[in-house]
C-alpha cells in the first residue's frame, strides 16, 4: 500500500489522470464491455466452490468458462460500507463512511468510479441498488441510468457499456418469511450447518430455505447471461459475478469472519482479451488475495485509465495489474443501532481480528437481524443450556484478539491468539493491522457521536488529512484500552486528561473494560461524566454504573437522550446493556420515543420498551 496524506498528492493525481485520458483512450471497438452481476448476502455456497448441497448450475458453468477467485473478500460484512468501498476505491473507514446508513459527505478528492468510465465514453448503467453510504446529493452524475429499467441496451450504437445488475433474491430478508417445509427444495434435515449453530428446527429450516434462494439467484444469473448471448455481446464483454458480502445466517453478515466477508467471485474474460487472463487456462482457480477496494483500480486498469494515487486498492487485471498483495483487510463499525468496532485481515492461511470493543458481546440485539426465526431459536437454546461451548461463544463478550487458521478451520471456531505456537503469526498480523489503520488514517478511532461537533460539515477524509490529528497517539490508546490489562489503569486515568477527546474516550473505554478492577478510578470517572465529548461522558457513566455509582451514571445517560442523533443512540446502547429499567428511565425513554426522529435511536429505544413490556407480563 501507498501512503496518501497530502492535498498536493491528490491534486497532482487528478491533473495527471485528466491530462492522460487522451493518451490512454482507445477506439470504442477495442474497449471491452463490462457486465457486473451481483447478488446480495451470500458466501460461496456454490457447487463450483465445492458446496455439494448447493444447486447452482449457471454459476458452475460460468466458473468453467472463466476464472474462480478462491480468496475474494468484501472489506465490510454488510452492504452500505461494502458498496461505499467499491464505488470509491477507498476503504470506507478511511473516507468516514463505515457506519451503517450514515450518509456523511464524501471528500471532493474522491470520485465515484463510473465518472471515469463515462468520461472515456462508456455508457454506465446501474440496476438498481445504490446504497453507497454517502450524502445522497453526491450521487449525481455517476450513472447514465440508475433505476429498475437501467440497461446496456439503451446505449448508442457501438458505444461500450459498463452495466451492473443486482439481485436481492438471496438477501437476508429472504428468510424472514417462513416457507412451509413441504415446499422447500432443499431438505432441512440434510442441510449442512456450521458448528457454531445449534440444529434447532428454525435453524435447519432457515438454512434450507436460504439454499433455495441461492438456487433461485443462480437461475437469475442464467437469465442475464442468456440475454447477453442473445444480444451477440458475449465475445466482447468481460463478465464479473460476485456476492456483495457474506451471509446470511447470524454470525456471517455483519461479522468480520470468513462467513461474513468471503464472497464468491468469478470473472469470465473473452478470448479477444486473452492477454488479460489471470491464468493460462480458463476454468481454473485464482488464489490471489482480492477485495472490493481493488475493483475501482481494476476497472481503470482494464480500460486503460491511469490509476490515481488516492485509490487504496490493487488492480488485479488489466495493463496496470500489481503484484499479488499479502493481505486483504476488513472492518466492522456501527451495525444499524448497535455500536461495535473490529478490524481484520486475511492472508492465504490465517485470519486476524482485532476487537476494539471486546466488552460488547458478539450477539448484540439488532431489530432487523432478529427478524429471522433462526437467531431467536439460537438465543433461546443457549439460555436453556442446550448449546455446547462453541455454540455459546456468540452470546458472550469477545477477546481483544482472534487468530484462526482458516484454511484448516474454515468456520473459524478455534481461536489461536493465546497459543504460543502461533505467536509469530499473531505478532506479524497484529503489526500489519496497525500499519494499515495508520496508513489509511482510519476514522473509526474517533467515536461517531463526536464527529459533528469535532468536524462539522467537513468530510472526515479531509479532516484527517488537513488537521493536526495525532493518529499514533489515538491508535495506541485504543490498542492499549482494548487489551484490558490491569497494569494499564494509570495510563487510562492519564488519558482522561488528554487534550484530544478521542484519547479521552479510549481512556474511559479502558476503564470500562477493566470493570471492578478500575475502582480506584471512580473519582476520575466522576469528573469525566462532565466531559464536553458526549462519547467520553457516556462511556464514563457506563463504567461508573458498573462500579456501583448507579444514580449518577443513570442521570448522565438519560441526559444524553436530549440529542436526537447518534449521541442518543450511543447512550441507549449503554442503558440497554446495563439493563437500567428504573421508573425514571422508563418514563424518559417513553418520552423520547414520542419525540424521536432518528431512526436507529428509535429502534434502540423501541427494543428497550418492548423488553420491559415483555418482562412485566
């Protein structure tokens, strides 16, 4: 990776790119058409990936005619930040667009890749999903057509096209509606289930129903490929197929495991462009590490546009193809109404995960996730003592670090982080994660509720590069805090006095993670609840509540509901986790629900009210 830190670099990159278009432009008949077929929420549950339970003849055929990538990854395990990374060519954590459905402004230094293609003469269509996780006003000018009728057939005669067709057939919502067992094509009793899932009736049913949806998705792929053939365009069209992230059962989508980030990825390159084949023979596998951040530079490499310096990925096809990278990088930020923060990387054998909020359980309640019958049955089975140790992990807090030999433990259930035999691997990947977050200037280390007050309307990407942000100090505080070591307690107290609110936030977080071991910090925490940063105040209040200072902590948390934004959402997370259910809390939250407009805060408050209601019955 290359460091991109100054405005001069960006200015020169754009100027160079613009001035060189004429040199790299080709006659339209020499430019390949490019067709992207994307499906939602599916891991490589395909026959061509070795899944014998799957029914996917069309994708199996496509793989036999093209190249199957064995190590392809979504950089985020959920749609909006994954799609933001695709369309910008910049990690969403670098751009400040990693939190689910947040719509912050994108930097003017970053361009949506279709604009490059359109300037070269491509007819660019998107059918139909956008979900780019940026200010909606910044979508303009990206596409010639973006709608449910957008199609390459609408282009001018002889004009090259870039077209996306996206299907929601395999989306998470496909298992929200129960299909009678006798109508399922895949047998629930025979369906393979990961070892971390109990074989409840609901779990078996949802998995079998999902395999039906993958089969339906495969049929849709077949229709799109036949349409291309019938139009006589296959011999001049490079076809990409990929899933937009892993899925769909709990512990896949939204989680930075293999199950949430590993995606099917197939590329079919016509014989006319044989010089771009990744292997000599069609129908073969490609082991190169690729991820979504690589798609924008790869497109530009294929069509001959110089890849700008600000792009953070690596071209894996075309004239500007780079050497194989060692790692693919992934991230997890706020998922809907729940806050969490993890970073991950994968090499050819291992996956490393750094959990910066290990005090939060994996299975935080999300209203949308809980619409699937399977996860509720899993939770109830665990509460009833019917889950084994592997199946119970999801319902507990996390270790600060996870390390898996994914090639030999594909479901990633044996954490090797504490195994001395893997100490060298752990150290190497820990350093690689640190270097990556520093290199891209990861915005996630500044808590979201503070963004508006700290940054205003300025894009986070610009703020990180134009202001005196001490990333090293902030990241070191986060890394120390997340390890949760008692000997770090004096450092956490010192952090509470730092000039940077992000460092103070990580100091409070370190004390929260220590729990009862932080009792000597009670006075420092009492002062911290008055911090001008709402994030610091909320975390300090949660830590105080656990240390017995419940009245003060509850008062601070309820006061932060007056901000109907991500501050109230953040406070509601703490109120729920602490199980605060006093009459005052119930009254204040009911009042908040009557006035709130912030969607995710309303979801969190509604879940609290429903929980109290169910307990009172």
